[in-house]
């Protein structure tokens, strides 16, 4: 499985996936005209990756400063796929980063984590 | 030329506290452009970061609603076989709407978007907005998760959670109106969020 590195643009996030390290870091902002157009192709790989059995920790870090509601759908789908991956017996950690004073982003992370039973979840603030 | 009428128009906007406004056909580039200027203005005014984030977010959601759903639409151009032309200027769709961002007399800021909607779509939109009226931030956050999980409602192109998201960021302080127009098939839909 190949690495995926998509650099951030003004309206799309940096997408940094490393299958060997079993990590995905999503950072920046996301409010593209059509989120499907941006996310569809990389998410095919991610879904395939999350269906496999892994020997070490699978860690996905969300370091978003802003995303719109249609991108929120993508985040929620990722949470579901990560939870399924954990339910299959993998060790899964989700880190949700937010700015210190960004209650909105923190509350969204907390709310999304309600979907998780088997995946671990950690809230962190940006430095 | 009637410069005075434009000055009067400008003064009318300014009397209503409007700092940013756009009325006309919109596309995604307008969203990017006004959005960047809006962020700069909020930063130069040293606006509280939470308020700034809320205003920007409401602006994005509302303008994306206009771009997706306004009933006044033009393009893309198609040939006799109904195939969309390759011309990069003609193969796009633009939709008419209004955006206004400004300050109320009491110091609160407003983000307003208006567009025409077809009468047949009024009851459904009205019902969906009334269903979230009075909900507080916590309830709206929970609803947002539920809607994101269930997927978009029928007939929607987005996640269907745009209004829930705006209402949430505005801590439940929002309102809307469906204003009848001369055309019985068209209503003027205005949505406003306060920060």
C-alpha cells in the first residue's frame, strides 16, 4: 500500500497517510466546493487499509482548524471506519487536536467520540 | 449617471450596519474571495477569535446553500444533444443570492443570506428549520452527529446539516423568513445568524 501525501490548499487540508507507520494526519482547513471530489480517492485507500489486520497501533490525528458541515460528514465516516477497525481487533487511537480557545472544535470532537466503543480517543490542544 | 443614488444606496447599507454585502450571481470563487476579505476585516478589527470563527463558518455554510439551492440559476450551457460545452466560461452554473454581514445597534453581528426558493420547497425547508428552533448548543451538537451518521436527507446535495451547524455555532441565535414575491411560485428565503 502506497503513502498518500496531499499538501494543503486554502480550502482543503493536508492529507498525510503512511501505511507503514499506520498513521494518518489530517490538518488545516476543509471547505471545498465538493468534498467528495477531494476525499473520494484517498478514502478508498484508507478504507481498504482499515479493513486489514495490523500488528501495531493505528493512529489517526485530526488537526483541523476549520471544516464545514459537508466535510464533517467525511470526519464522521472516518470515525465509523476507525471504530470498525478497532472492533475487528486492531489497536486504534484517534487524536483530536483543537486550538486552546476553540470550544466549537473541542465539542465536535467530544460529540464524534460518542460513536466510539473500541477505538481510543484523546483530546489535545495545539501548542 | 446618478452618483447620488449610489451614495444613498451606500448610506442605506451603512445605516443598517452592513459592512460586507454582495447581491448577484454567485459561484464558489466569490465565496473564497469574500471569505478572505471577511477574515482580514475580522482580524483587523481584533474581533474575538470565537466570534470570528462563528461568523466565518456561518458565512461559508450560508453561501454554499445559495450556490447549491437558489432557485434563480443560470448555466451551464448545453448543445442540442444536451451535452455540456467544454468552454470553461460556459460550462459552469451560477446562482443568484444576497449576502450581508454587519453589526446590529446592540453590538451583535449578523450574517444574512437570501435567495429565491420555489413555493413547492417552502413547507419542507420550513419544517426542517422549525424542528431546530429553540434547540441549544448541546442539543444541536448531538443532532449534528446523528444527521451526519444517518446521511443526507432526500433531495439534499450536502450533508443536510448545514443549518444545524450554523444554528449551533450561533448558540441557537438565528432566525429566518419566507417572504412572498409577486410570483406565487417563488418565495424570498432569508436566513440570519447572530454572533
